[in-house]
C-alpha cells in the first residue's frame, strides 16, 4: 500500500508506518522578521502605520488588514502599556494544580491600537489591577535568538 492510496469509505482507513521526510523552512514573514530582529539586536519594539487609513499595527505588518494597502515603514514604540484585562491561572496545561498561580492578561500597548495577550512576571494575583502600567522584560542581549521567547513577559511599573 503506497501513499497514493484512495479511500472511499472512512471505515476502511489505514495507516503508514515509518518516516516520511518533510523538508520545509518556517519564516515569520517580512513584518514579524523586522519586529523580532529589532528586539534581538536593539531591544526595541516596532509598529507600523498604514499610509492610507492610518491603522497602527503592533507588531509591525507589511500590509494593512483593513484596507489591504502596502506598509513599508516602521516606527519604534516603547513597548510599555496598560492592563486592559487579566486572569489568574491556577492550573497547568495538563490540568494539574500550579505551585504558584500565573497571571496573564491583555495589554494596550502605548502608541498602538488594540490589546495583546501577555504573561506577567513576578505578579501576585492580588496586586494586578486593570489600568495599571506595565513594561516589557526581555532576555539579556546575549541570550536573544530573534523569536517570541526573547520577550520574557511584562512587569508592573
């Protein structure tokens, strides 16, 4: 039985044992590549503004999701923001209780539109409040790899 097997009845499904080599290259895309390179190299956050409708995107984009115009310029934003909403996680991903609860939330990033999902660092659940200012915490420059995990999380100011 080969990989080109034709299945006409879902009760007749079969399987393939062995390895199937798959070669691929995963990329962030041009917009996110600029964003993560700026964090890695300079510790800066980049946003972009649509030249046609004025929509501001964080992280930066190369086209506008509202009017589909091309966006070619980026600008630096501080990465600071305000807590829009949050929740306290008492269970781990597998449903087991956590030793210490995690606080995750939505942050309205200064100078941009919309809110982003983030992880708080060293946040006690009873100390987090909506409207509180936060700032990003990055890995040390020598440890940055140019990806999302270069951002360790956000800390309340």
